[in-house]
C-alpha cells in the first residue's frame, strides 16, 4: 500500500491510498459469496452458480461496490497508520480509480487532530485552599438538620410571617383574561422561599387564614412564557391556613433521632465535623485540580480548534442530558415545551463548555505524548475492576463495552492530570 496525506487547510486534508490486488480479490470473493446465495440462474440450483458464469453474465464490475465496502475499513485504517495522521472526523470517501486488474485508488477528505503547542504545565501556582472546619460550620450543619426535622404547626388567628407556610388558592389575570398555569388550589407556599414570581410572597406576609386579597406583580422580562414576559398580572388569593415551623430541641434525644449511630449531641457534632473535614479536603483537591488544569490549558496553544470536534462534543453532551431527562420521565419534546426552548437553544447552551472540554482533552493528550506516559496491563486491569465496581457491572461486560485502546487512552489522560495536579504548588 502507498498512502499520502496532503493538507488543504490548517487541520483538513486529503488522504490518498491504494488497495492492492490481493486485498481486492479477497473482497470480490466475499462479495460474490454474499450475492450468489440469492441468484437464480437457469441451469444452476439457487446459490450454486460459479464465479466464472457470474462474471460472464453480469461482469466482475457488478461486485465492485460490495467488495469495496468489504475491504475499505481495514485499508483506511492501514492508510492512516502509514500516513501518520490522527483523524477526528468521519472520512468523505471518493473513488479515484477502480480499473480491472489494477490497484484501486481511494481519496478520503478528513479533519485531523490539531497541533498543540504546550506551555508550562508543571509546578504551577494555584490559590491555597482553606480546609479548616470551624465550630460555626458544625453549627450550620446542625441547624440544617434541625430545620429538616421541623414540624409545621397551624397558627390560630395569627398573621403570616417570613418563613411561614401559607396554604392558598390563587388565580392570575392579565387584564381581564386568566392565563395558563396561573391557577392553584390548596397550594402550600413557603414565604421567603423565592419559589413564586418576585413580589408575590412578600404580599402574602401579614395576612391571616380566611383573608381574600389581590397580589399585583410584574413578570420578569426574561420570563420563559414569552406571552407573559414583562406584563403586569393580578392574582386573586385566598388564605386557608398559616403554618409556622416548630423546631426540635438540640439535645441528645434529637441526636439519636437523626442518627442511630450516636448516643449524644456531642457525638453527633464530632461525626459532622469529620464529615465536613472530608468534604472540605475533597473540595480542596478538586479546586487545586481545576485551577492547575485550567492554567495548563490556558498556557497551551491549540492551532485552530476543529469545528467537527466541538460539534461532536456538543451532541454527546446533549444526548447525555436528554437521556437523563428521559430517565426522569421527561421526553425531549416535553423538555423543550416546559422550558420554552428549542434544540438549537440547547446546542448553543452546551457549545461554550464543549469548546473548553475539547481543548482540555487535546492539551492532556499532548502532555501524554510529551511525557511519554504509558498504561500498563496492570493499570488496565485495575481500571476495569474500578469501573465494574462503580457501575455494578461484570468485568466481562466492561471489556465488551470499552476496547483496550479506549481504556489505555483514559488511563494515560488520568496520569497526565495527576502529573499536572501533583506538581502544582498552593500559594
């Protein structure tokens, strides 16, 4: 085989390669064996026609398309290796020549991985992380648990205050017309939660059970329902009940109620302190990694990021997001309707982050090459075991889903991340 690559742009080019006669003949044989099964030729039983008879009747050229489909994948992979290129797009194939008895010549338009010029990526200075857990942190954690254990108690003939829950009926009008989604009955609204249109909850504060009144608000200019954005609306509201939170006492009984592994409030505090310490340590590690990787990427130059790479990353992210929505029972159509958005809007939403991820991956791969990072058999086996444990899948299934090349690539990139992060200095 002969393979050459000629650039037509910064990252685009044409790969020209030949398929030799030996491979062509194998492809023709495979193509004939598939075709003859369904052939009805007078004088022959179905599927028993000879190759010579077929060639006389139909011509060998009738097999060329199927033969090319058979041999092209392996020939293309071999051509890539011989030309020393790393395509990041599906090739656009063009047949240059398929002369009988001669090697076939194929051209493939491809986009290749862009050049990455690395800057500094070791010994980078990153902001020092605070890992101290204070008494205030522990008290705040206790307070959140206390709030979660609170009971709602009806306030008799008392006005609603911020933090109370009001059980209300409401119906909204723009002018004289009610609007879709603007009506509710026996709705429990926590005042001060910010869950309703700005200005609504504040106007419920001060009212008692049995009160009927109007609430006037203006929808935000960027409200998702365009027919309501920026418009003034009047809600007719009736209060059925007002409830206040009754917090449990912070004592040993409270501690045992929320965690059956402790016997006292002091033990619960120590447990929370340990958990908060672990969380802060992990958060600090993540922050150092993020800051160091960002610096390494910012210090590098990627020569013209290929649009196809960003496009593929955007669609990968969109598919993952919409699949997660569907697991929650929300179809793509329902999501677009609920959010008042379109597929194009979602594409735009993911585009900026996709560019950053693509550039980050390219820089990490460049570091792998610069540092000659390798993945051993032991590394691959450990990665398979870790993934099997993480996803609760048999190891054989992991091997079927992920090729060894994919696993080795991910391991090498992880090692590059560890190199950048491990040499970073907190200051």
